[in-house]
C-alpha cells in the first residue's frame, strides 16, 4: 500500500488527466487557461509533484472545478455514502494546512464538504477570481481563530462563526494565533461536479 502522500498525489494526477481529457485540452491550452506552466502540469499529471494549494487552485479553476474536486478519485463508483476509512487527507507543502474531503467523491451533488486544519501562523492566499460555474462557499469555524480576506474585506472568525461568500475574487485564509484553527468548508456550485 502506498504512503498517503503518494496516494493522494496519484489521485490528483488521475483527476487532472481525466478532466483535461474530458474537456479536450492539451497541456499547453490548460497552461494558458490556469497560469501554471506546462512543465508543472506535466509533473502534476504524472504524480511526480506535490504542488501547493495555490497551484492546485489555479489548475482546478482552469479545469472548471472547485479545488475539492481535485482530491476525488475518478475511478470511485458513485455512491451516496463516504466512509471515514476511505478518506485521504492532503497536506499543503507551502503552508502545512491539512484538508480532507468529507463528501462522497463520485456522487453527483452540487454540495461538497471539506474539513480543514490551518496551523498556527499559517496563511494561504488564492489569487483566482470568478469561476465557471459559479461557486458559493461557507466556512464554519470549529476551533481556533481564523482571518478570511475576501477581496479587500477582512473577516475575523472564532469558534462557531460561519462566513458565507461567493468565490468571485481573491481570497486569503490566515491563522495569526499560536494554535491550529479547524473549520468546515461547504461548497455549492451551480451544477453538480461529476468525476
């Protein structure tokens, strides 16, 4: 059995290849759409790179997917139940944040749930703007404190706080404290995301 990091990189590789083929895009065309170099895309598709969350967000946007969809196994059969033991967490090599998809991976639903832990002092900033299809997100803080910047507006969130937003402008997540922050992300798109 491969180590979890290798398995998740392989899963991301399969998902990116499958979606690019579905859209009929060459590596060059996808590079132009997402602002990620052709060589980096090639490494990602071969599972030979551990790209940061920022790079994966750009790739997902270029493929017309929410970031959470890149962590789905394209070979998984559609099922309405996601088992805890089948989930594979992913750690961002840039910030150290850990995310884990909670939703059934291949089930055609417009809603996705993701569990995230942002380490003390960490920051993740996504520079992508409007998405097609439109994606809405809500962030529910379970523990710790979180600063979310949407465009130029800063939201300071504590345990139990919930922020609703549309993913239509640059967004940054920051934990200015000395303790990890854990939060649940709910994403909804205009159309179900299919593997």
